[in-house]
């Protein structure tokens, strides 16, 4: 049996060794053996490595300075030191054993009296503590009876300090319970006295400040009333330092709200009573479908008491409770009431979409109102009212309703008769679209922007990411709808509906490109990629565990993965290779949908350009087949005129471009006519210039047709201050060809000779001639289209 186990272990080790060797061989020679020609180089590298390892492991040569020799020398020195210390310790241990054996009887004899003495000392300490507690308790009673509350608070603090160690550390449970009860009793008595004193001081100020008595408090409080309030608050702050009563059990959601200090809790008490009476009792104001009632009341209370807290409460408590922030704790206490009310009502409201949506909207409005008042409950600093609706079940319900309403809204917009209407302005009888993508595009973007403004108030990025995924889903659904409409309208690319689809896709693409660069979406995309990396890492770990492989890399937690750079994803792990070498930091949240919308835009532009070119080609045959080699000389005419066969071409171009100018947005139309100009230039160059021969009259006529007539069609279409998209740029190769065809014969012969015999100066020569839009080879072919040069 042991032999079998040994053989199994040996076989497993051989398998691992073989796998490691194969992996190393694949790295050296390539998985397909492509690097087998470098075998000799690899052999030399391995031999050099072998010699290096032999030198490091050489221990026979005493003068060797190998790493192994140095390590062995240090180990021998340490062993010698250990032997020396052991020889020193052994006699000491023997002496200790002898001493213990000689005094064991004495220790056994002294143990009982020592234990009795220890017990008497503990009893004496116990009685001393009880006397001390009785003295402090009597002192508190005397001060309270005499009305000396400040002295009573000082004695109570001493009593609390004397019992705090017993309560937390002593194993005398009865004594600890007695101490706890004693402090609690006196604390409760003083709390009742001080609460009555605070209520009296607040009554002088007509607190709380509600809408029915705001006029009374228009004038500032008198100095005596303010003094009574400060005295009561200072004593309550001192009482707060004498320990706190255990907090009652609360729902786990409300545990996010830290308990307020004792003075603030007492200030909140009358408002809490009013809130419970009106919004949690049998009053008609307790209507779950009208959350704006209690949320508006909470905001009003915070606003009404803001100045009082800032001027009358904070300065007093800052002296005795420096860590207390009364205004913040006051707001937090009222927000806690709101969250508790929401948690009571949401189970009933979540079954009604309208009521649930209304509640969410009012909660968001409350969150915005709190932010304006300086309560930071939206960014996770302080718990806010959204804490209730962000519970997993309610958040999922929120996302579902957002999806439902958004899809219904898109259906309504697409069914509208004005869904594709775009605002324009009259310009010479032609409505030229200046900007925008129609009511549909604007409506969808406004809907998504409103959704973004809502979910940006959520405290956690994971919660906001769910809504970002919903937005991407809605955008992709809209893209599919546009594709379906495009399939029906693509037969008429110059029609109004197809142009409207192009405007919509273009406007959405540009808007989403700008959105993706905003900080909020960049942050969400960063979190999204980290979350994807964490999920991929988890899948890899599960796959290795299921296959029984050893862990080759440490498993990181989700928080660590959110901070670490994203690891490369292998196809088997459910991901692809990294998008960029810089860990995809240039990728935005909307890149994928932007690319898909860009493909739709390019397809429509291509269809429009192809349709116009088809019309042009159908009317260009007579012009292309004209007798360019036998046209009259330019000197035969008083003034040049357009070739008659070119009129149909210019007519169809003018009609189509004017029609598109009235249907497309300015930026879209600019892309369309520029693409059309580029392809038209290529077509005329190939099918007209390179397919004919030109005498002097034909070349001059062609140049006149192109420069004075064709360019005039496009000259007023674009207004590009940089000149990068002017018609002359789009028709540059064709214009260069007409320049070469109309050069004087001598200059043309010299240029042809330069191209043939001096290629290094050809580019300069072409630039001087004004034909830098062609390569030297293309320029030579164009020059040979001249009848005079081809004959020579």
C-alpha cells in the first residue's frame, strides 16, 4: 500500500514537472514552434544559465564567494552561538530546579494563610468601595434636596467614575448590578429635574417654533429667558457625561443614525410628539399616499429652528460638549423620523406604481431641500431619507418603474406626429436646420437627464450604477427601434423620415459623447470596470477550485479589487482583452452605444451619398463621352460658358443638396456634402479625366466647368473658418488635374521631364504648379491625357 502511494506521488510530481517543461518550451519556441530557428541561441542561453547556477552552488572551493558558501558560513556561525548559549543555560536551569525542590515544603505551608489574607484584603476593599459609594450617594441626595443641582451633578460624576471600572471589569456580578442601578437611579432623578427645568426655560421662549406661533418669536428672547435656557442646557450636557442609558432596540436600517446627544434629544421631544400624533396616529394627516405632508413639515421645522439652534444652543453646548453638533443632530433626528415613517408606509405603497413613484419623487425633493439647508445626506456623509427607498427590494422596484415609465414615454414620443420635427429658421424660402435632432432625440435626452438628476442623489455608487445600466438598456432599445424604422425608410434615403432618423442618431451620438466625459459618468465607469474585474476574478477562482488546480495568485476581496488595477481578462474567464494599454481609462460609459449610433449615422450618410451619386452617374454619360480632344480653342469665344451636357449634373446636385439642407441639421449636412464631394471628385477623376484625352480647348473647358460651376454648387454650403472642410479641399485632386491639363505646353513638358528624371524635386515642382493634390505617378498620367503631350 505504501509503495502504491509512493508511486502515485512520484507520478503526480512527474506530471507537474512535464507540464512545467512543456509550458517553458512553449514560451521559448512558441505554441506552434515558430521560433525553432532560434534553437542554437536558446541553447547558449541555457548553458550560460547552467554555468551561473554551478558557480552559485559551488561549496568545495574554500575561496569561492558563491551565495551558497556565504549562506553556509552564516549558518555555521549561528549554530556555534546556539551551542554556547545552551551550555550557559543548562547550569542555570539545574540551579532553579534545586531551589524549587528545597523550598516546596515552605510554599505548601504558607499557601493557606496567604489565601486567607488575600480574602481579607478583598473583603476590606469591597467594604471600602461600598462605603465610598454610600458617601457619594448621600452627597448627591443632600445636594438634590438642597437644590444645588450643579454640585449634585459633580458628585454624580464622581459616583459614575468610581463605579465605571466595577461595572465593566469586576466579576462580582451583584456588586456590578448594584453600582449600575445606583448610578441609573440618581441619573434618572436628576434627568427628571433637569428636564422640567429645560421645559420651563423653553416655555418662556414659546418653543417649539411652529407656524402658529412664529409671529410671537419675531423678537429675540429676553436675557433672563436665554440665561435659563443656557443653564438648563449646560446641566444636561454635564449629565450626559455621567453615562447613557442603553438605547432601545431599533430596526437595522435606523441603526445608521447615530444617537443624538441628551440636550438635542430633549429639544426634539415636542416635535417628535407632534409628528407621531399627526402622521402615525388616527388623524387624517396620516395618509401614506401623501408623503409631501410630513416631509414638508420636517423641512419647515428644520428651517424654523435653524436660527435658534445656531444662536442659542450651539454656543452653550460647545463649552461642555465640544464634539456635539446641535444643528446637525437636530436635522438627523427629524430625518430619522421620516425614514421610520417611510419604512412603515413603503410595504403598502410598493404595490401601487403611482403612489410609489410619488413617494420616491417626494423623497428626492426632501433630499434636495436638506442639501440646500446644509445637511449632507446625499453623498454618504450623513444618513438621508433615501436610506429607506434604497433598501434592495424597494430599489429594485424603483428601477422597474423607471424602466416601465421610460419605455412608455418613448412609445408616446415615437407615436407623436411631431416626433421628427426640428426647429429651424427661414432663410431665403428654405428652412435650414441649425441644430437639434428632433423632438424624439430631445425628449429622450431630457428623460435620461432627469433620471440622472434623480439617481445622483443616491449615496452608494453601486446603487447609481443600476440606473446607469438602465439608461444604457433604454438607449440600446431606442437604437433597435431606429434600425427597424431605417429598414423601412432606406429605400428613400432622401426622404424626410430617413433624414429625421439621421438627425436623431447624430444628435444622440454627440450628446452622449459629451455626457461620457462628465466627472459623474467617469466615476461610474471606473466603478463599473472594477466591479467587472472583481466578478471575473471570482469566476476564475471558482473555475480553478472546480478543476482542482492550485492557487497561482492570491485571491483579493472586492474592496481590494476596486483599488487595484484591473487584471487582464482571459476569454475563458468571461471577458476579453483590455481595451487599452492604459487599463481602459479612456473608455467612457457610453462608448459602446455611441459607436453603434455612429454606425447607423454612417449607414444613412452612405445611403444618401450613394443615391445622389446614382442620380449624377445616370446623367453624366453625355458629359463624360463629350469630344474633349476636339473642342474649340478658348480664343474662339468671347467669354467661356458651361458645357451643355453638364447642366443635368449640376441641376440634380443643386436640387438634392438644397433638399437635404432643409431636412438635416447643420453639422449632419456638413458631413453629408463633404462625403458627397469627396466621392464625386473621385468619380469624375476616374471616369472623366483618366478616361479621356484633352486638347487645349477641352482642358480649358473642363477647368471652367469645375472651378466656376461645380465648386459654386458647394461653395455656399459650408462655413469653416479653419478651411479644413471647404469645397476646394474636397475637390483637391480634381482641381490639381485641371491645373495640369491647362499648363502651358512648355511648362507641362518641363514638369513631365522633372517627374521622370528628378523624382526628388517632383513634390516641389507640383506644389509650385498648384497641383500638390496628386502624387507624381498620378500627375504623370494626367499630363499624358493632354493630346499634345501624348503625340509628342
